[in-house]
């Protein structure tokens, strides 16, 4: 929609492939390889963007990962790495990039949370808690940024076919059995909904009507009922998987 993009992730080769695709469509795309779990790498990121001659008007915190299985069977290092990427990196990059936006009195922040943010998530306890942080943090930023010309939006997608689940350890069939087909949304729909809602300055964006209804259900259902139900259906607990 008229914006250039700066792509940031660990895998430079994957970023280059995506950048080439974007350039073929007339989009200016830059690549900065950085491990967002590394605090020193995050500290250098704004300076590296500035060195490219770019002024960041939109920050999208999209990096994320999950572990799978009961906490008692989890790998402590994997759990801490998840928190570093899903929580600490989000707050870190917001504190570094937002001041420039507010000084220029224009900009937008899009933090990717999840419908998991609205409910407990036995089997992915750490992931659900991380996304609850992102949602609450972004909602608070919406209030703090009022009147600055900068907006903050929390994107809360439900299940999406992106390979994220497989990377976390889900068997594709198990995930599809646990979640009704009506809840699955395409990556294209998620992206379009996110950009539309960010442009409108909405505080929360939930792609797909079924997921919007599900998020309301999750918030109003007593936890004494919701937790046992989620425990029964979660693939990470049914299969005895661990992170």
C-alpha cells in the first residue's frame, strides 16, 4: 500500500527470497539479518535502519515461536528463549522505535498476539501467557499514545496455515482435528485484515468471524469450565508431547 519494507529475521537467505519477490511487485524491500532473541542485536537495529536512510513509520512485531507440551516436561532453555522472542523483544523494540514516531507525530505499531491471548492454554502455557502480555501491553500503549499521531494495534489471529504449528511440534492432522475448520483463516486474509485494522487505528484486530466469536466466548466462560475443556482437546497434552 505504498510502503517500503525492511525485513528482519535470522535467516538472511529466506529474507532475500522474500525481498526479491516483493521487489518483483514494485515494493522497495531491504534485508537486515538479526537474531531477535539477542539483546545486543536488537539494540543495534534502529541504528542499522537509519543507516539505510530510512525513517520507520510502521513497526510490525511479527517474530514469534512456541513450545509444546506440559511445563513439567519442558526444556527450560526453550521456554526462556520463547519468552525472550515473544515478550522481551516486543517490549524492547517498542521502546526503541516508538519515541521517533511520536516525535514525528506519525506512525503505527502492529504487535502480533493470538486468540490464545484471551484464554488459558494448557499444553502451551508459556505461549498463551506470552500472547496475553502482548495483547495487554498493546492495549495499554493505545492509551499512552493517544494524541501523538501514533496508533497501536494487537493482531490476534486464530489458527493459520503457515507452518508455525509444525515448527512448534504439532502434527498437522492433530491441529486440524482439535480446531474446527471454520476457525482456520488464510495467511492472506490475516494480512489484509491486519493492515486494514491498523490503518483504521483499531486497538485489536481478530481475523475471521468465527475467531471473533470464539474470543468473546473465551473471555466470558468461567475458567473452572474453560480450563478442563481446553486441557482435553489440546494435542500437546493428548499426545504427551513436550517442548
